[in-house]
C-alpha cells in the first residue's frame, strides 16, 4: 500500500488531535499546524509539527511552505474555527464584540484558509488524487438558529470557498470538500475517547467524523464530494 502525506491544521487538541491519531496509517507522513505544540507530538513519530500563528496569514503561509518545500500532499485538512469569547452563551451580544476580535477571527478562519490552499496547490498537484477538506459547521447552513454573527459568517464562507475552488482546481483533478459538522461530543473530558468504538452522547462521535473523511479520501479523482452535512441527531438548531 502506498503511503500518503497529510497536512492537517489545528492539531493541538480536539478534532485536529483526533484526526492525526485516527486517520493516517502507520506508514503515512503527517504535517500538523498549530500555534502551540501538540501534547501527543512525542507519541507520533510520523507527525511533523509546524508552529504557525494563523492570525497572521501571510507569515503563517511562509512558515508552512518553507517547511513543506516540494513535498507531495495527498490530503489537506483545514480544521480551524475560532468563535467569539461569549459565543453559544446567554451573554453573547453582537454589538459588544470588539472589532479586534472580529478581525482576528476573519484572519484565522477565512484569510488563512484561502492563502493556505493557494500556496499549496503545486504540492497537491503532485498527488494522484489530491484532496482538500475544509471542516465547516452546520452553523453555516441555511435557516440555522445560531446568532454568532462572525463565526456563522465564516462557516457560510467555507461553503463558498469550496465551491469556488472546485472551479479552479478541477483541471488538476483535485477534489475540494466541506464537511459541515454539528455539535461534537466533548473530547476534552473523554480521555478514553480514541480507544472507544461506541460512545453514547448528545454530540457526534469523533469516529463518525473520521469515517466521513475516509469516505471522501476513498473517492477517485473522477468525482468530487462537494459537501457533507452532519448535524447531531438531537440538534434542534438545524
């Protein structure tokens, strides 16, 4: 079996950490991007950490591309999505969100995403069936009940980014997909999550997300999985 090269953003915790541990096989190579060092870095010998501050998109792109060089990339997963400090709480008030906070979110969530993919097209073209997967959210779907304006705007943008990129990259047979996720189960309090085959909770089990990503990666370069929507079964917001 030929090995794959992954570039995964947001690997220090949560879903990004799970992606590095559950997605690649032992003979695959991974590059992981995050601002802080992943706690699991020493445990994964095939993971190369690239420190980058995505609130500074141009500097981050330069640091990442310098590290990767001309390495083939089979799968780029952009798993980044910060939200307002008071998001998803009764304290949220759009009028009180500081402009600096909004601009930081735009840079990390949107600008860095677009620049990252643009800068790595040549690396993706080296793959027989290169894939780009943006981790979106059900917050970006039509008629969602969320009111977190800046976060919601990014998740809507992620869909538009995917649809536009497909038009630019189809000639190179590079698939571009967005995976719109609902509430995930709380990985911060489940130390045994990665070892569990079945975890009952309100949120989406991480293994379901891994399976969705594996499905996208399994498709040939003759087709393109544009969008997968995956709300939690009990989510009444969408």
